[in-house]
C-alpha cells in the first residue's frame, strides 16, 4: 500500500479536519439559506448540520478525555448516554439535512 495513503488511514487527522470543516461550511450555508429565503428547510438543514458536527467532534475528542475514571463517575446512565448519544445525533443530523433539502425544494416550488 502507498505510504501516504497508509498514513492518512492510520492517523486520520487530515480526514477528521476536512470532515469538521465541511460540516461547518454546510451549517453556515444552511443558515444563510434560511435567512435569505426564510424557508424552514434551511433551518432544518442547519439543525442537522449542527447535530452532525457535535457528534463528529465528540467522536474525535472523546478518546482523549473519556477514561475509566470519568466512566466510573458518571455511572451507568451516563455510560449509556456516552455510547448511545453519538449515533443518535448522527442519525438525526442526517435526517435533518435530508428533510431540510426536501422541504426547501418543496418551498421553492410553492413560492417560485
């Protein structure tokens, strides 16, 4: 395998940074769309992008601050939340973006 590709796959910092930047730009574009056109679809897309961004940042940063001591302090309910919340945010974020795109397209057809 190519050593550059292997380095990207092992360390992943560049891909993580690109993903976070891309989600941030998607969120900014959705906010601009919501403000300019006053469509609820843009607001839904912005909410979905923010949910994806929060989940992605948690998944990037959690290995650095979640350890056995933290897990012992938060208890079983907190442990369940730390495992269940990121996939839930990722699912809701993707659904929000898709629903927002659909809603904005529908809004454009009705008002255009």
